[in-house]
C-alpha cells in the first residue's frame, strides 16, 4: 500500500533519518525526520495557480509543538494546544528565513510549510530537525525550490565547537548559534553568545556550514528516488517589453528623488512618481507587472549608485553611522527609561523591576520553567507614518524582541546578585532601518538607568550588502530602503569586548566568508562608536534604585519553618501580605524575599516572619496584650517559654532524675489579650505541644485556656501545672 523511501546518515554522533511515502501522501511534499529520539513531520503544499494581483510571494511557515510529543497534557482550561507560543513563532521564522530566497522569482503561488513535532527526546531541540524536514519536503515536492538547504546548531565549550549540542551541553556552552545554507554558502545565522570574538563567531559559522553539507547530500539522495516532477515555471508576461519602454522615461525622476536625503520628503516624491506611472498605464494595466518593473528600476538606481560612487541615499559613505542622541530618565515614574535616537530610527525603552511573583511562567515541551527577564518590542504603525491595525504582537515583533533579548541576556546579573524580575518594553516611535538594534541600545541604557548592575553596556548595529556579480559593498547602519532593495540584513550586537548576538538574513542564494569577515569587522567599528555615544548619557549602572522601585530584602529560615509561615491553606502568608502591604516570596531552600516600595512595610513583614520562626529563648520577656501589643505567634512563644521554666523548676525538684516523673495531670493557661481575641487555646498549645514533644504520653494532661484582661506586670501568658512524681 505504501511506497516508502528512506535515507539515513550518521551526523554528529547520532542517526539522522528522512522518510517519505507513508504519512501525509496528499501533500506536495511530506517527510518525517528523526534525529536521535526527536521526530518532526514536515509538509509542503503549493497552490496550482497564483491569485490575480499578487506582487509578492505568499509563503507561510507554521511550526507547531504537540505536547503529546513529550508525554504531557497541555495546561489551561481547554487542555489543548491554542495560539502559537513564543517558541513556535520564533522557529516558524527560523524556517522561513533560509527557504524564502530559494524560490524562483516568478513563482507567486500561495505556499504553506507545516512542521509538526511528534516526539521530543529532551536532548535534541526540534528546531533544527524542523528546518531539515522543511528543506526535504520542498525538495521532493516539485515546487520551484532551488534547494535543498541544511542547518545545524553550533556550541562552544571554550576550546572546541560542538555540533548540535544536547540540552545539557547547551547549559555549559557560551554560544548558541544556528546556521543554515546551501553547499555554496550561508543563508541564515541566528545566535546568542557570551561576548565572543569576531574570529570565534566567524569560525562557528564556517564550522556549521561545513557540517551541513553531509545533510544536504542526504536530502539530494532522497530526492533522486522520491521527488515529484517539477512544476512548469510561470512564463514572463507578454506585455513586459512594452511596459518596460513606457516606464523607462520615469527613471530620471526616480534618480532625482533618491538624491533627497530627508526620508519624509523622499517618500513623498517616490509616492508621487509611482502614482504618475499608474495614471500613465491606466486602470486596465497589469498592476503586478507594473509594480515589479518599478521596483526593479528603483533597486537598480540605489544599488548602482552605491557600487559606483560608494555614496548612499542619505549622503553617507559605506561605514559612517548616522547621528546618535541618547537620553536616560525620560519618564519620571518609570524605574528606568531611555530614549535612543539614531538618524530617523528611535526607540523609547522602559525598564520595570518586579519580584519573583512577576516571573514569566513558560509552558514548554521540556516542562514548565520561569524567566526573570522579559523584553517586549512594539512597532506601532505611526513609527513609519502610516495608519494601521493595532493588536496582538505579530511574528516580526516577537522575532525582533527575542533578538534584542539575546543581545542583552548574557550581561544581566545572576538572581543571587540581583533578586529582581526585569521587564523591558521597547516602543519604536520612529523607524528607518534597524529598530531592533535601537532597542538593544535603548535597553542597555534603560537597565543602567534603573540600577540593574549589568556587566557592561551593549549596543547593536545593522549591516547591509549590495552585490552584483563579483562587485560588492558592505554598508554600516542601513536605512529601510537599503534593507528592502539590498541583499543582506546582518545584525550584530555586543560590548566593546565581544559579540552577544548575531543575526543574518540574505535575499540572494548565498554569501562568501570574505563578505561576512568584512561585515563583522565593520560592525565592530560601528558598535564601538555607538557605545561611545551612549556613554555620553550614562556610563554605568546607577548605584541606587529608583524611589518607586520595589526594595527586596532577603532572609533565610529553616526548612521546617516554611509551613508555619505559609499556614493552613496559605492563610498566614496572605495575612502577612495584606496587613503589611509587602510581597513575600518563599523558595524551596528556605530563602524568603520581601519586596516593598517603602521600608516600613518591609520591616513589618520581616518582624512578622521572625515572630513565627523564632525559637523560645530563656531571658526573653513577652509582655503586652496578645492581638494588640504582640502577635499571636509571639503569644505561642511566650507559652513555650513558660513551659520551659516549669520544666526547669521540675528538674530542680527531682534532682534531675526524670525516672521520678509520672505524668502531667493538669495544665492551665491564662492569656493577657484583647476582648476580641478568641484563640486562647491556640496560645496555650505552645506549652501543651512542647510537653508532648519532650515527654510523650507523660506530657499529656487535662488542659484549659482562659482569656484575661490583665496579668501582673503586663506579661502575656501565665501557665500553672500540676505534676505527679514518684
């Protein structure tokens, strides 16, 4: 019934398997990929025809994790997978970025790639497996995909590169780098690093590229036996030559417009010319072809000018960074804030400090875990002078936010050194090139303004590329137009000592090691310049937190005392928080963190906790009314102390011969308390429980507890005992 094709290859010490022909046979391409014990089903489907009027390639990539892959049931009320998680969104982008440039430029049919995680061995991350599966599914689908591609993850242990490190190895690695590409060159890089040098980062990319060649060969071998007949490519429109003749006279107008340095003026001029072209051709014109030819002319003008003159749209040379203005303390009520402006790109970044209760809970395949650092990137439509829909963050916003998160995360202090949860919000208020790198710079400034002791300031810069045959130019700090019309978007973030994050996407089939080397060196020069400009606003973290920020006090208690602090059903901890106004977090090791915006409430919470965990000590006098002057917990300690005094007197009477003790016959307790207080028995339990703990059944007795309005010397508790001795 099934005609199954299978290809296996030993890779990175584990077996990598591609299988097709058994599952999802109605898809254009379907491949089951297994690496170690992780399995991902990848499918590719392309529409038979393109929708009219489409002037872009409508590719959709969906990566989805099924919790059954890890033997888990989803959390939440509905107990089923819902909206994509952050991880699913990021991996969807990770798959999309290297495959998109490899589709034929004339192919505009709606295409969808779906990667479904079916099994996760808790060692091998499914993201790499999903990229390989998508590549294989497209290669055998018959769609005009100029692949295949390969991908791998590279780690660094300080001496050697690690191919596809396990989750355990990743904890010890100072590098998390994903590289994807063809046999000819690299297409995509995504990474987080701990201040590694340009040489190590470039070496990691080179190492990863050499390793993916084995996988690409395996996919080609599979395609040779399982690939479908290739689809015919769309023909060039018959009216193309005619349109080209009519549109060519507009070239001089475009050249004049692109000499305008100001973005707003340039955008208005370009928009006017495009409208002229539409009017020239009329309503019945092929709008898709017209748009494509117009873009080709604009790209040729911009790219040709840069290659010939080394001068860019805004008049800069290839290495100069736009003017920078960095400000901190922008918002008076925020815990930390910064406004970072680079040319016509601007980000308002705000840091907020919270407690352990504010940590982000993440429900992942590997299980639930918490994150103390959050970075949320927002890109409102007004930032580019447009009116648009405002709603939930899209894939782009999630991706840019994660990129900035990776850049800053290695520099944050440990939880022991800084016990705060940190949330960063970046509002992009203007955009003309690399708002994600502006977010990195703004985040560094806002954290320092908030008093977060980051190890070093971090900055980011976006690099571009214009390449025609063997001639190329690498551009520092690219504009939006240079991004759209260029061949590369290469973002580098780091400190003056090394790289913390690197991301690269290209629109051509590949780039060489030489180009990457030049881009990294240029990026380093630009990064150092930006850091110097940032230092004019603030050079290091403030020594004190903002007055509005919560102050966290840490204390340690015995493990057996944790339940006493929490109380039955959490009653005690809730009462402490409600009465003092402080937030109290209790960890499993007995560490207690008390957070409050004012010292008074923090001290009140500390006192309550100390009262609960305090051991009764000889020489301590508990005086005052229970429920007014002292707490109920202190009353219990007072009863314990009374009982200790009784035991001491008993010991003296029997000369230390405990064999003479027969039993405690009666125990009476009087509690100096408010009229509204009704828990006198609980107070006397302090004495009663102590006797039973020490003497067992001999300590059991008839017991009574009486409330009193006053006791001699305003003592809190008085205990009488009747004891039978031999």
